[in-house]
C-alpha cells in the first residue's frame, strides 16, 4: 500500500519519530536525575525516589525507633515509600504525556 506523498511522507514521519525518540530519552534522563521526597509520621520517616521510580534513600529519625513497636515503624516506612513512588509516577506521567502529541498518535506513551 502506497501512502499519498510517497517518500516525502516517509522522510517526514522518520524525522518525527527520531525527534520523539530524542525527546523521550531526554525526558528519561531528566526523570532519573530528579529526587522526590515524601515523609510520614510528621517527618519521622522520609523516603526519596528518583523521577524514574527508583527508591534512592530512606531516612528514619532515631526517636521513632521503638523495639516494642516495630509495626508502627514498618507502617511509617511503607507510607513514605509509597508516597514517594506515587509522586515519581505522577512526574513520569506529566513529563511523558505530551511527547507523542506531535505525531497525531494519542495514547502512544
């Protein structure tokens, strides 16, 4: 099947796809360099994730460490980690949402 415009259409589409690939790679580098923090327990536990969703760090205040209540500490860590990863996911969505728009292919990314 031949498309209208022939080779010119193909070259234009290839240029658009190359630009999209370059833009995606740049966005991925930017996301990987982001540090997204979230805390629980009034800052007693802090989790840091990259914008690409990698958990980078967990900080726990010494005053929240109680050997008699490990379950509370586990809950705080889980809450902080979940929130940092949710924020990272939102950053990914925001960064990537408009990249495919120029190709006229909604929902590509």
